C-alpha cells in the first residue's frame, strides 16, 4: 500500500512536465527514471528517503509515494510538487 497518493492536473505538454519533475528531483540529489507513461523517483529529505512512482493519464500526473519519513506529511509532498510543476 502507498504511504500516500495524489493527482496533479496539468495543461502543459507531458514532456515539459516530466522535465520539470526530473529537474526538481535531481536538484535535490535524487534520481528520476521513467517516460511519458510511468516512472519512479527517489529523493532524500531530512536524511530520509522519499520513494515514489508516477503514471500519466491524459493531463493528470498520478503520484504514489511508496516510502516517506513519518514526520513529512503527504500534504507537504503534494504541495511541494504541485508548486514546482505548475
């Protein structure tokens, strides 16, 4: 079961959204692997790892956070990613 999941709607081209996601993750020394259908990412936050997967369905980026620090709420992750991608 996922630690949390959420959907980010977008209107920009998929390639642009994925490039922004990749840059955001990699700027925090994380890894981002995937394509315009699905992928996986991980990033270290407060010395703990956040691991997630994504799928793209039309103009929706569906994110499943598989692993996260207990002290980091899902709403914080969602807000951070939404702010970076839109």
